[in-house]
C-alpha cells in the first residue's frame, strides 16, 4: 500500500508540473493535446494525476512544451 501511495503522489506531482509548464507557455489543454497528437482527455487525466503517461507520451508533451523529458519529472 505504501508503494501505491507513493505512485499516486508521483502522478499528481507530475500532472501539476505539466500543467504549470503548459500554462507558463500560454497553452490550453486543447492546444497541448492537438500539438502533441493526443486526446484532450489524455492530457486532462495526466494533469489531474489520474494517469501516468507512457514514455512516448511524455516525449510528445516535452517536445510541444520545448523542454526535456527530465524537466517534466518533479524530483
């Protein structure tokens, strides 16, 4: 159970980090989704901390945001 809680905290921290960077870049969730070739619901679920994105998805998001993947990870 402790591992599940840590994973949940990581998902939420990653989602908040992506949301903060996206907003700093002046993008909406819809714009990020479209430019990354993702569904809007995928971006919304990632930012809400419900889903942990696959590496390929993190790569797409980082490219749109103009940052490195490591900059998405909150540690």
